[in-house]
C-alpha cells in the first residue's frame, strides 16, 4: 500500500482549504468534513457557556444589593484609606532599605 504524505493548509482569510500532496478527491472531502465536524463541535460546546452570563435585569438587582451593603461602610473606608496607604508606603520603604543594605555588603 502506498503511503501518502499530506500537508493541509487552511487559509482563513480566503475561506479555503488547500491540500498539498498526491490525494484523491474522496480523501480531500474526508479532511474537509472532519474539519467541519471539529468546527461545529467547538461552536456548539461553547453555546451552553452563555447560560452562565446573567441577563441585564438580574445584574441591576445584584448591583443594587451590593450598593446597599457598601453604603454603610463608606465613612469607615474614607478614614482608613490614608492610614492603609501610609502603612503600605512604610512597608515598601523598609523593604527597599533592607534590599539596599543587603546589596551594599
């Protein structure tokens, strides 16, 4: 039995599939059908993922409930924001100072 060396080139810009090598028309059709089967399998497997995206009307209710939860903590976060920034800046400066001390040894 003669072995066939096939190279299949898919050009998506021009919507064509070119198969190089010595092949019969049925072999070319089999390759094309298998590529179409793969395309539809991937496309239809992605469709159920759209069920996980909530509709906009549900999203509005979610955002409103989050706003109701965050609103009482606004005064607390305004006071703690600058303090956390100061702590973070001190931590980074101490870390950089230690790095410089280690590298100068």
